[in-house]
C-alpha cells in the first residue's frame, strides 16, 4: 500500500511518465536539430523582412508625393477660372450679374461654355445668385456640353440648351427642368461667404437635371462677388468631377507594384479609390485602431489585420491651395512585401528538413532495437486486461537485464489476477440471474452517467436493446437546465449517505408522458471513491396522471372564478360610468359641457388612447371635429408640455374614413365600424358608433386604442349605450337652444309689433287729425274761398296719405301672398325718368338739395310695369331726400347692365354698417334717426324689395365714405336676375356723373 501511494505521488509530480520509449529516445535528438535549423531560418527571414519594409516605405513616399503634386495641379484649374471671371466682371467684360436681361443670360451661357471647352477636367462653370438662381455650363459624362439658367437668376424652372463641344454654338436641342431653388441645398450658404470660409469643398450634387439622376460627387470652388456697398449678391463657381481623381489613382495603382489607394475628404468620406465603390475593410480597420484620420496622418506606418490578412498602411494629410483638406491612404498586403523573404526562408527550411530527416532515420533504427521487447510485453498486458486468456504466449525479453526481470514479475502477477477474475465472473453470473427476474427497472452506470448494465424490465420500458443502451450516457437526453443539478447530486453521494431519489418524465405512446421514481445508490471502492451507481426505478404514471387531472381541474375552476369576478367588476364599473354620464345630462343642457365630459369619462374608463365625437352638419354630408380627449396628451400637459388634452387626429378630414362611415345608413345597425386603421404612421384599433336621433344621423362616437387591444362585447355595449345617451343629449340641447331662439324671436316680433302699432297709430292718427282740423277750418272760413281751397287741399293731401298707407299694407300682403298682378309695357326711360325727377324736384329744392339724373347714351327701353317702377324709384328718391342733409347731393343713374337695366340712387349721407342688413325689414327704422322728425312706417324699403323681386330683379345697398348707394337691377324680359356689380366709389369732391363717365341731366 505505501509503494502504491508513493508511485501515484511521483506521477502527479512528473506528468510525462507515459511517454512511449521510442519518443523518449528520439525527442532530444529531434529538438536539437530542429532548433538549429529554425534559428537559421528565422534570422534569414527577419533580415529580408526589414529590407522589404524599407523598400515599401520608399514606394509609398513616392506615390504620396505624386498624389499631392497632381492634386495641387488638378485644383489649380477651377481656381484660375474663378479668378479670371472675377476680373472680367470687375472690368465690365461680362454683363451685369445683379439684374441680367434674357440677352445677358445668353451671353453668359456662351461665355461659360467656351471656358469649359479647353478643360476636360471641369464639370461646371458659371454664376450662382444669392436669391437661389443660376447660369451654368455643364459637361456631361458623354462629353456633351449643356448650359442652364433660371429666369432672372431667381428660383424657377431651369432652361437647358445643348452646345457644340468644338465651337460652343447652340445645337438646337433644349430641355426644361422642374422648379430649382439652390437655397435648399446644404452647401449653398457657404457659396456666399466672402471671408472666413474656405472656397473649395466636396459636395454630392450641384443640382438634379433628371428625377432619377444618380448622385455625382464634385469638388466645387467658389469666389463671392460683392456690390459697391459690400453686400454679396452671388458667387462664381467652377467644379471638378471626382472621376478625374479616380482615374488618376487607377493610373498610379497601375504604375506601382500592388496595394490599394484611397482619397478621403476631411469628414472621412471616400472621394476616390482603387478598391471599388464598397467600403474597404482597410479603412474600417484604420479607424478602429487609431480613431480619427488626423491622428492616423500624424503616425508612421500602421500594421493592420484585415479579414485575416496583414496589411501595411500609411495615412498622409494633403492640403490643397483652395484650403480643401484630403487624406491619402495607401495600403499593401504584407504577404506581397515579404514574398521573396518567405521564399528564402522556405529554402532554408527545406535544407534543414533534409538534415532533420537523416538524423531522424538514424534515431528510429536505434530506438526500434531498444523498444521491441517492451512493446511485446505491453501487447500481452493489454490482451490480458481485455480477455484474461490462458496459456500465455512466449515472450522474448531480449538482451536487456531490466526487461528480463520485468517479464518474470509480470507473468507471476498475471497468474494471480486470472484467479481473481474467475471468482468475480462466478459472482457476476449469480447477481445477473437475480436482477433479470425483477419487475423494477434496474441499471448501473458510472458517475458520468455512462450505462454499464441494464435489466430486461429496463429494456422493455424504453423499447430498445442492450446494445443500444450500453455505453451511452443518459444525461445527454436530459434538458440542459437539469444536467448540472443531477451531476451535482451524484457528486454529493458519500458512503455515509449513498442514496439519491428523483422523479423523471419520459415520452410514451400516443404522446402521453410516463413517470418513473428512481432511487440511486452509490457504489464505492475501498478508498471511498464513487466508482458506479445502481439505479432502481418504479413506474408512477397512473398516479401522476391523476394528480395532473386534479391540478388542471383546480386551475380551470380558479380561472372561471377570476373571469366571473372580473366581469362583475367591469359591469359595476360600466354601470357607474353610465350613471355619471346620465347625471351630467340631467343637470346640464349645454351640449359642449356634456360631450366634453362624455369623451373624457369614456376615455379614462376604457383606457383609450383617444375618444372623439364627430358632428354632422344639417346638410347631412359635412363632418366636423366635435369633441376629443386623449389621456396621453393630457398627461403630457400635466408634466408641463404644451399639449392640448382635447386634441387628436382629425378623422373628419379623412375622406376614406368618412366614406366608410357614411356607407352605414340604417339606425338599426349598432356597430358602424370596428376595425384597425392607420393614424399618423402607426396602426390603431377604432370602434365607431353612429349617433342617431330616430332616423336622423347627428354624428359619430369614435373610440381609439392600441391595435393589439381588442374591444370586448361589454365595452361595445357600453359604447352603444353612451352613443344613444349622446344622441339624446344633443337632441335635448338643440331643442333647448331652438326654444331659446324662438323665445328671442318672439320677443323681437313682440317689440316689432309694439313698434308697428305705435307707428301705425301715429301715422293713422296724424292724417285724421289734420283732416278733422281742415274740415273745422272750412266751417269757420265759409266766407273766404281762398282759405277754403287751402284747407281743402290739406284735407285731400292727408286723405291721400292715409290711402297710401293702407295701400302699402295691402300691397305688402298681396306680394307676400303672390297675388300682386303686373301690367308690363314698353317704357322709354329718358322721358319717364325726367318726369319722375320733376315730381321729386320740389321736395329736394325745399331742402336746398341737388337732385341730378344721369343716363347712359343710347339706353334701351325697358319692358316693365310703369306703376311698380315708379313706386320703387319714388320711394328711393323720397327716402334719399328725407335723410340727406340740406345742401346735400342726390343722383339717379340708369345704365344698361347685362340683359337688363341698372338703376343706382345715391345720396350724400351714410348708413352705419351694422344697420345695412336690416333696412329692408318691415317696420324697421334706423335707431339713431328721429322717427317722429322724419315720419314713416318702415314699410317703404321692405315694399321696394318685394316689388323688385316680384318683377324678377334684385336690389342691394352699400354705404361708405359719406355716400349711400341703392342699386336696382330689372330685366328687360323675364330672365332671372344676375348678381349686382359693386358700386363705383363716390366722393364729395368729384360729381357722380363724372365718375360714371356719362352726361349729367338735371
């Protein structure tokens, strides 16, 4: 026992005790020869590598210098062109660029096209104005030259013209581009910077000539132009195509050895490269290792690994004369640089390999002679371990004394081991007979779960053969999360606590699981180490299925109880919502307050993203946003954002949604729309319920929430009930409003009635009083015929006044009833109007007023009722005389207008604008005027309007600048009346007839 322990300690201190004898003999020889050959090859390769890197450094410097020289020469051309054009502008050789004429634009196009011809490197030459317009000459990729300009150097539709590449003359081909405004481009403000900004930069595109035109990267140079006051009014521009730099890099790449070249702008964007359009991994590797391009340009050569390939890269900063910075990146694969070095190292390795093989052959022959007897002894030992057969084959120990002693000891140990194996075999057979008769599942396995024995019951349960099970690890079939737990439980087994119990589920027939209860017992050796585990299993399938059914039944009952409880709580909550809304409708008849409370309460009760009510106007086709509430916007407002909680999407402006809403025309349909729709770039679920008042549609209630949240039947029922309540509230509120409006109208009519009774009483009493007084005076002056005639005239005048009032009332009644008869005839207007003004002239002269008639030359006759026409014009003239101040002017004008005659009665007095809409109402008189001073019943203008409309014409009034104009248009036949033109301007200083352009008649 002590010797065994000491040997294990030696093995633990020296792990190479299991090296084969031949390897132990050959290894020192091979290591010494290989070390010498490898050292010589490494020194040779290192020296060649340093030489190759120095040559590569010289090559990169040469390429970088050539690139800087070419770039400076390349950018010098547009700078010189801009300087030349600046001199031409200041010297007056070019047209004025501030306000060019169309001819100046053609001169500028020809000038820029001729400048573009001798320089194939240039892409654009021209002028850009500060207002966003331009005049430009452009060379296309196919070599053709086009010139473009916008009208007046302002934003607009650009005109294009093709030029001959040889002469610069127009070829006749033109094109028109869409609206172009260069101020919308990000680089445009830099063009107008005269100081403090570089005059050269890289842009993606100057302007788009075609809708699908691919972007073209350009190097643009600019030179600002200022006027005499120092303001920048535009900039001269000349640009180069990036393709020229691309071609130069390709030529440099062709003349150099190998590698890739890149030209980057200051932002690190690739301007030109020899590696194709896709981003090269070399650039990504440089940025990841160094960071910024400025830092990379300040360092020496960089060694990078790109896609598993080592590269040598160098970054140089290149500054152009136009103050435009570039970065030149040049990279060469390390394999290309060190190809010759590798080739020399390979030759040295081949030479050393030959020497190594020769030495190895000699060592193999020597090792074979020494190790042959030991190999034979090892083979016999392996056979004994596997089968333990007898008799043992003869063994030649060879001439080595140590090997002969080892052979004799081995034969003695083998004989003792064979006797022990025979006894163990007998015991194993007895144990197997007992185990195979058991109904429980029995198996043995090592601590790593590799199976070493199974009984027939085990094989029957899993439906497999012993060959399929033995030697397999059953832990591999366990779920990943259970493996660690099982292995830890086995590791925790000890001789004092050798048992471990567990239950496992296995798939059975028809997809049903089968359960086994396992009891695992650890088997330990004499040192207490776990060498094997005996596992005995009993099936618990029926018991587990009964437990599962019981658990499923319990879960189902709990779910039903929770569902019923939730529905009951929701029903109580919805009932409370309906009660709150109904209470609000009871205490208020204000439609706005009720609907605002409804959308807010419903949105918060159903956790909506938005609740909205759309209202339908009386025409039945126009929808307007009514009331809206969004809890999300409301919470933002509470946090300080300026968000309106009564704000949401304007569904009323969505024609597709309104068409779908309008398509449901039956009030018996509860749910109009129940779908998902797109709102501001996102999807929402929408429920819409129409608000019906019997068969009349009043609006719609819209409920909006997230698309993954569906509306339940209870929520839909609640929305329908709320929609009915809203319809009822709207109807009640509108009936209340209509009732209030009727009350106000009745109050107004009552005031008009009182006013009418007061006015008619006064108008009826006054003539009758005058008649009675005149009759009394007739009695008293029976002896004076002159006074009798005077009083008789007064009585007759007052009687006529009374009759006119009665006739006005009767005519107004007949006009409203449509029974007023017209008797039209042909009226010669010049004579008719002169007679009409002659009758009104005494009244005007009595108030020292100027009454004038203005007739259009050659005015045609009018086919109309002369009595009605006379009443209309006399009423307008008498009304003007009544309200015009002394020394005022009154004009009556008649002109031909369309298919009728336009009469305009103007007087030098002004009616307040708020009173204009009501002057044609019955019994209405302007409140500011003295009704008792001017008299009248307020029926005159109302009767005039009725008569004009009955004759098929129309009347309007306009009052401003101290004048009032009444316009009456009457048709010459029975055609409908066209809209009246606006009245001509009137003034106190300019007579009316001069403004109209006609002749005046008194």
